[in-house]
C-alpha cells in the first residue's frame, strides 16, 4: 500500500472516470477509492447521475461510455449504456449469463 511521505497514513489508489458519449470529458483529478470493486460501483453510479441530469443524452448519441481507469491509465472497466430501436437486435453471448 502506498504511504504518504512523512506520515503513516496509507494512500488509497486513485481511479479516473473518462466519459465518452455526447461530449468527451477527461477526468484529470480522479478519486481515491478503497479498491477496484468500489471504483466499478462508482462508475455505474456516475453513469446514472449523468443520465438523471441529462436524460435526453441517449437521444442525441446512441450510447454513453465511461472508462474506469487506474493511475497508470489502464482501463479496468467499461460502463456502457446504450439504446436500441425496435428493429435493432442486441446479441448477448449466453456463455456469460449465469
């Protein structure tokens, strides 16, 4: 675990939430979170907050994507929210469904 210089308080890892869909938003500040599972949950909640504030976003652009990255820029998770018309079919691999 990372340590603060001159102290014994552990640093939490920092995660970033990069938004694509409509306007691309680069997260340069990030957030210190306990672990990747918390970052994943926060990414999902963040997508919900964006859509709550801008519900017509998916009318303007067919999808909203949030890449959750670590401090090195490695993408850990992708949160994807998309809309499909009646004529569009979404193919979901059944091997991943429990």
